[in-house]
């Protein structure tokens, strides 16, 4: 399995209903509501988390990206897992837990971009864009799409967040 790559941007955004309306006006479509708990584990490189999705399965996600407020490239693996409890126990025993992040996410899709409208426990509201790099949407196209969405949603540089939710929570 080869790693995948996307270009990301995260920003604070006080009014998620406004963000949804603006994204839908651009042609984004709803892909559902998700309640997620991300458990972060100690690793020597990148970040490793087990994402548990209420009413669904779980995913083990490893990713590596710079901490930067501008558009940033992320290399990642997503591995679906059916036995979340055993996997969580094994990872906890082997690596140790850094902490957990709980969030309610509205997922919108626009071209190759996943738009996350997130309410994160103990942090507030955020918008996150993830443009998945593919043959149909290379890095240049993905950058342009994120720039277009940023303008449409009124995101300014001061709104941008350079780090993960876990980092913001101090885990």
C-alpha cells in the first residue's frame, strides 16, 4: 500500500453554518455528520492516531506534515480496522497514549477537496480543507482549489492554524 498525499489548510471559524452555506453555494455537497474520537499515540516520526467513528468502524491514520499555517502537504496512510477495541489496547500497550480529541464533524465534498466543519471539544469551531492529490487533481490544481475556498469562506491568514487539534490541546 502506497502512502497518499493531500494539501491541507486549517482555520478557526466561528460560524460553521455560515461556512456550510458558503461552501454549498460553491457547489459542495453534503457527505454526512460524523462524531469522532481520535486517540494519539507516541511515535518517533509523524503522528499516529486511531479514529473511532460513532456508528461506524475505526481507522488507523499515520501522517506526516509540517506545522505551518499556510497550505501544507501531508503524506498519510489510512487503514480501516474492524476490531477497534483490540487495536486500541495493543497500540496503547506498545506505544502509550498522548491523548484524545473529540469532535463533531460535518463533511462536505467539493471536487477533490474534503471540507471538514469541525466543532472540537474544549477548542471551538474550525474549518479544515484536505485536497487529495490524484491524477485528475495535481498539487497546483489542489492549491488553486484551496485558495478559491479560502476566499469564498472569507478565511484570512490570521484565522489559520499551523498545528493539529491534539497540539492545540497540549497532548
